[in-house]
C-alpha cells in the first residue's frame, strides 16, 4: 500500500491496515483496503469522543471481515473439486466409525464385530461393482475428445478412490445398522448386515459413476450452469439437449435429450478448439 494512500492516518491505523490486509485474498485486497481506509479516516476525524472500546471493536470488525473474505475465497476455490469430494467421503466414513463405536461400547467389540463381516462384504462388494459397471448408463461417455493422458490417469485414480471410500462408508453404515439387531437377534444380524451393505454400496456406486460423468474431463471440477440448447419439437432433425460448463474454462459437456443414430452419446467439447462461444455442438 502506498504512502499517499495511507496519508491522514495515524501510525497504528496504518500498521493495522497492513497486517490485517495480508489475510485478505490478493484479488480483493485493494478494494478492501480502500473501504477500511475510509472507515478509519472517518472514525479519526469525525468522531470527537473516541474511546478505546470503539477502537478495539473497530479492529475486531476489520479482522473478522478479512477472515470472512479469506474463508469465502477458500470455499469458492474448493467447492466442486475432487479433493473436497474425497474428503467428504472420508469424513462420512469416520462419522460412521464413531457411530459404530458408540453402539458397540468399545474398540475391541467394534473390531471383533467388523472383522467377522469383512470377508462377506468383500465378496458382495465385488459383485456390486460388477453390477454397477454393467448397468451404468453410457449417455455421458465422451467420444472423439482429445484428453491428455495425465487427465485420464487422474480421472481413473479419482474414480478408484471414490469407489474405495464408498465401499468403506457402506460397510461401516451397514455394521452400524446391524449392531442393534445383533444384540437382540444374533442369528439374523449377518443377513441384515449383508443386505444393508449391498443396498448402500449399490446406491453409493451409482452416485459415484453419475458424479464422474458430470465432472470436467481435465480438472475434475463439477460442471455448472446447465443451459438448454435446441428445440424439443425437432429432436429428429437437429441436436437438442443441455450443455454444462467447466468454471475453469476447459470445456463443456453436451448432453443429448434423446439418443439417435447420429448422436448416440454426449460429447466433451474443448473450448480451446471451438472458442468460448460454444460453437462445438455435436453434428
């Protein structure tokens, strides 16, 4: 911040602006500094009875405003990312473990109960994965799109981590649901546990595959701002469907309303090839 910008403020206020301003994201720092400079100048020159409590409250308000801008910047940058998705699944699995611990009463009881069901869940999990991939919709398969090998590897690793975490969440939640049954009817708890696991894992894997389809093929961000393109009355004569964009500008996904012989699947369109206007509608 230049000296001319800080002219008219005491040394304490200038130091406060500089130190608290470091918390603010660089893109918002100049506007934030100008706004709080005006507030500080008004407080010093217009308030005749300035008290220490007013200065303390003012400093706290400035710091809270800077912290809010920083956390909001983190939220905007992290929302829809692959990292946030994996962290959310990991947090959900940890939450399920804590519920199981509360129901079982001790780590030893929870470990003994979970270990007795791991084998059956592995077999059932393999069958669930096979069924999920065999019945998954092919409507969003990107064809004829030039995606880098690094992006393809990252997509497969991301999908593998999602499947593993979904499996863990389904296993722990099914164990949590069957622990009360085990205490009342021990002979039927195994049946309820494997049934709950299959239902939860199947639902979770279908969500994982759908989530994978609706992400950018390059950065794995969730696609946003779906827009309707085309006229539904001319499905057989021209392309009709919706388009979803990557907020980082890598491309857009054109999802056809109805599959036809000339448009059997959705297309990933790179904006660098077709321009930012979206002139890449599948022919």
